[in-house]
C-alpha cells in the first residue's frame, strides 16, 4: 500500500466520500461544449459540487476533472497537482487560455479513458484566466505538466478530447482498440466501486 493509497483507504473509510460516476469515451455529453457559469447562481451549491468532484478525482487517481465528466453541463474544472513539496489546487470557472507558447510532447491519460495513455503534443506554457471558487477573477501561469493539465481540462469543457490530437495514421490504428475498450468502459461505475485495498 503506497502512501497515497493508505491515505485514500483511511479517507474512504471515514465515510465522507461522494464518488460520482465518470462519463467514459463514447458518452455524448463529453462532446458537447459546456455552458458558461453564473457564479451567483451556483455559489450555494458549489461547495458540494466541488467536494464530490474532488472525491471522484482522488478516488480515480486523477490530477484533473471537468464538470461534464461527471455529467454537469458547466464550465468548471478542478486540477490538483503535486510537484516535489508543492501542492497545487485550482478551481477554474469559465476558463480561457489567453496566452500559449512552447511545445512539449509527452504521455497523457484521461479519467474518461481508464488505463489508456497516448503521447500528445501540447503547449509548454499557458496563461489561463478564470473565476475561482470564491468568485474572484484569477490569472494562472502554468508550465510543463501543469500547463498540460489546464489544456486538457479546458478542452473537455469545449467538447474536445485528447485523442483528437492524434495524427490520422495513429487515429486509424487506435480506432478498433477504442471501439473495444468503449464497451468495457461503459460498464465501469466509480460510484459503485469498492475502495481499493492494496
Ligand atoms: Zn480527461
């Protein structure tokens, strides 16, 4: 049992979890551009939405989750990312990328494609403008893996998936694999899964 798993296990047994089902590749909602959020309209239910999203993301061992991945049609995503001793936690509402440059090529996964990883080219540096969980405008400069996470989650909110970046040659190669996996993924329901004991 790793440190993270030990933490997860204790956490789950604390009875605080509200893990939601994560929509998988093939679900139409993942292809729909999400609606702009009025902070005033959602602020009362935001703490509960965020709690469920964090519980779900941590349960699935992800570093980012968009609201539409748990069936909520709203421009909202979370990113939680640890680097050395730093722990980044971001809530982004109505996010837009206002600046991007550089290039990185690396492995990328997605909670809507469990266990499936591909190499994706992304911008190395991004600047994101959004509203945070307190309704305040924020500007976030991100680089490397964190920049990748922002691009991935903001894509989700626009109905774009990481497989869309595959060159046609690879897209054709992965198509039958994805068609097969899609049928298996459809059956996975995180909200009904037992906590993992390792
Ligand atoms: Zn994803």
